């Protein structure tokens, strides 16, 4: 994979530690689609980038949706007949059905079981479950804990609130040379789940931090939003400006050891789809490409037919394909700094392609120009790397007709994008190419 100028100055070993450290800091926070957990998470991100925090009132209409009441929780437990806490929110915030209404009651075992969730196939893990849009209460516990429940009376207590409040999200905008935008989006609503999606939060935080210090052609907008309702609300509030978005990615599941997976945009062959495929194809590592389906993360909102934005989802192991997904096993041991760094490398490489994907016009289109007298050919022939560079020069000259981008030429020639870009820059310095308007 070509190491672009955008990667200069990055200590990858230190970057991996810093991304993992951010994940460790925000791991204990109980997040949901609204509430103080989201605010606390955004405050940690603001230590690294000057995030603007937006608050949208409950009851606000967003297309067919309405911003729900704000949910917060301070404590929850189940006590047995001896007064012993057998389930404690303070041990794991996954123990509570996310968005549970407040309750303090004594119930029988049979009634309690109607509000319990377990994973029999993984008896030591706690599942993650939600009840965002139906008022209910419940607890999640390991199946081993469930199996130990006796037929007695239990005290259930959830100290939560569900009141008029706000949906909170973070936004960071980096202005480039043009107003055309690249949108980077991740969800911040999941509680103590590291891969899904503290990994996406950490990666975009440090990608934004790095890009804010380098010159850019495109402007970049980073969104840290609650899943589904967050993207819907953002699109409703920014409908008049979305035409500026020319490329985009949804970042999630980026800290596990699996191969990179890319889910295409609804358009299927947008420049972002072409760029990611080009990078993965030339990475030397295994990868998978998935066609768009209207299920998954926020790409399905950005790619809804009324918007049809060129936004894909770039991840490692997709949702639902690893057993730890939406369980307590998606913890700090499941994500690794090296995997985060590998994912960052892919993202920064995609950005490099987007930034450099120009069109050129050959200024000497009638037959090949003599490259040797311009010192574009090595004086000593026979080296395989020299032949590859020469081939890149010839491909660029041949396809630089004002219609092909460098990415098109890279794909057509089956040569790495960085090699094609370097060839184009060398030819332009010799006045053999002129950049065309895009």
C-alpha cells in the first residue's frame, strides 16, 4: 500500500496506543441514543478535536421520526429474598435493558423471567439489548447467572428517568480548498461495547485530529451521532446542504483482528467505492467487498433513495459475523491497538486517493513523447521496478484525455494508485500533462 504524504509525521505505534487509550477511557460510560452518557463521551473526544456539540429537543420531527425522550440512569439491581444483589448495574452497564423505565417492585420468579435476557450459547456472556421506542424494563445477565435463580421473590430496582430533553451529537468540520465535502460518520450510542463502536469513535477522532494539520482539497465533516435516529435527525436538519457531500464513509467495527470489509454505497460504483476497492486490492491483505443492502448502520440512511449519497461502510468483521457482537465479550481484550492502526492506515490511504484523484490532459498526444531526454526513464535498463515505473508513465500518458481520473488509470492498468499519481506528477513537471477541471 502506498504511503502517502498524508501519513508523514505519524508515529503509528504511538497512534495505536492513543486510540486504545481513548477506548479504555470511554468504555465504562453507559451510553444510549440520548442522555448524559453521550455527552460524557463527546467531552472525551473534545480533548482531542474542537467538536461542536448539538442538542435537538425531544419531540422534534425528522421526516417520519420524532426525537424521543431523553434517557438517563444512575443505578439498577436485582436482589434475592435475602437482600443480596445478584445483578448489579455497577458491575456492568449491559445488565440493564437500555432505555428501561424506572421501576421498584417485588416480583415472582415467573414474572421476572419475562424481563430477562440471556445467551444460552455463550453462558458466561451478558447480551446487549434495547427498548428505545417501546417503554419497558428488563435486565440482561449471563445464562450461568440465570440458571442459579431460585423460585422466590425478587426485588427489582431501576433508577432511571425518561423525560423531555435532547438528542445530542458532535460535529467537527475541517475546511479545505473547496466546499465539496467528505463525510465521515460513526455512532456513539452503544454502552460498553469496544468494537461496536468505540473503535469507530477512536479512529475518526484521531483521523480528524491528523487531517486538521495538513492541507486538504476537500472539506471534511466528522459526525459522532446516535445510531439511526442521529443520522436521520442530521439529514433532516441539513437537507439543503447535502449536495456538497461528494464522498463518505461510515466507520464501525475497526478494532478486531478480522479482514477489512467494505460495504458499497447504494450507487455501487461511486468514486468512494472505486477508491476503497483500489486500496484494498493493492493492500496485500485479504479483504471482502459487499454490495449495498438497506440494513446495517447509518449508511442506510445516507443512501436512502431520497438522498442516495455516495457513502459506504468501511469496517473489519461486519456486524453479526463475530460471536462477541452485542455482548459483554466485545470488551477491551477483543480490540487491539495493531488492528486499530491497520484500519487507520486503510482510512488515510482512501483519503489520500480522494485528495489526489485528478484528471489530466496529455499535452503531447500524437505518439509517445521522448521520455528519455526528459530524464523520466532510468539510464540503466533491465530493472523490474524501472519497467513498472515506465509502464505507469505510459499508461498515464495514454489515458490522460481529460475523461479518465488517476483512479480510472490505476484500475485499468492494474498498477497501484500511488505509482500512477507519482507518474502523473512527474509528467506534469515536464509540461507533458495539464490538470483538467473536474
